């Protein structure tokens, strides 16, 4: 990567400070534009298209998407260095799929590490291995979505089969270069059954060094965004899983895997 990497430009749609999710401690989450999947339950539909969009928010048009340099992003991120230090927090990249902007993603992670911050990336690993490999030297925690073990069902609900993602999960684990945490969005009609969650848990347990698995219950908090984008939300009649169901799934995952399985993440 060139020495002027701080001038690398990318496209984001939000920077969220003071988050306690998507990694340890207090974190700043940088949301990148663009995604190769089209998950039916996506709570950030404004992230899917790389292009800059207009979305209606509370009756007013809002521009979604901003071109920005790594240097400019880090100026915001480092403001909360004191909170990171006290809580072991740092910067997390999310989206969308960060790997859709590989040069920007790599430069952001490198910049944060050179500032002494911990780094995390929430990602589906839907990219060629050489792209992912570039990120690993600068990445402390890889929060990787594994949504299903059945390629056909995965394609039906996300638009892509899952073989590449599962292969990349194994390669990341075998590299030993970062902590790999498996995350599962639990979505009724898609994967919200004991056998399906057990299948993902067994796969996670087969990955060298993996100790943690997060079950993320489906919610409808992003539904209004579809309306704001003039899109139909296909799962509007879906009921989120209740606490009892999530506990049952977590217990099943622990039983077959021996992993540290938590609800939320």
C-alpha cells in the first residue's frame, strides 16, 4: 500500500460513536457503502447500493452516502481514544460489506492500528481470499456472519450461495492472524430452528481457534428505511423470535459445539 494511504478515498453512509456492540468495549463504527448480498431482513438497506442515494427520513429527503478520506474518518475516530483505552474498545468497520471497498477498508484498518487502536470488522467474507488476506495484518477481531449451512437456502434469502464464505471462514481461522467470532442473524423461516442453528454451531466449532458464537435475533428496526427508499419490505409480516426461542437455540448451540454462545453481540 502506498505511503499516502491516509488520502485513500472511500464511500461511507454513517459513523456511529459510543457503540457497545460489534466488538469489545466502547467503539466507533464506520459504515461503508456497497454490498454483494441482498438479505431479505437487511436492517441497513441504504448500505446495499454503492451509489449515493436519497432516502426519505421523517418526511424529509436525506442524502445517503459521503465520499471521504481515511484521514478524515480517523479524525473522528480518534476523538474517543480515552474511552477506548478505558474499555478496550476501538474502531469497527461495518456496512454493507466493507470488503466491497478493499483499498479503503485496508487503509482504514492500517490507520487505526497505527494510531494504537484495536480494530474489528463485521463482514460476510463474500470476497476472493486475496482481498481478505490483505486485511488480516491490521485486524484484531473478525466478526463473520455465517447465516446458514445450506447453499440453496442461503441463496434464496440472500441472493448468493455460501460456499465461498464458509471456505473463507476456514482460511481465516487457519491463518491464526485474528480472533474469529462467528455471528448468526436468527431469522424465522430462514434459520430459526434447532437443527439449523446446531448445524452452524458444529461448523463454527470445526474452525481452528474459534471460541465464540453470537446469535443475533431478527428485528424490524430498519423497516421504515425500505419505505424511505421506495422499496418493498418482504418480511413485514415476520414476527421476531421471543426470548424463550433464543435461549433454546443458544442452549442447543452450546450443547453441540462447546463454544461460548451469547445472544446479541
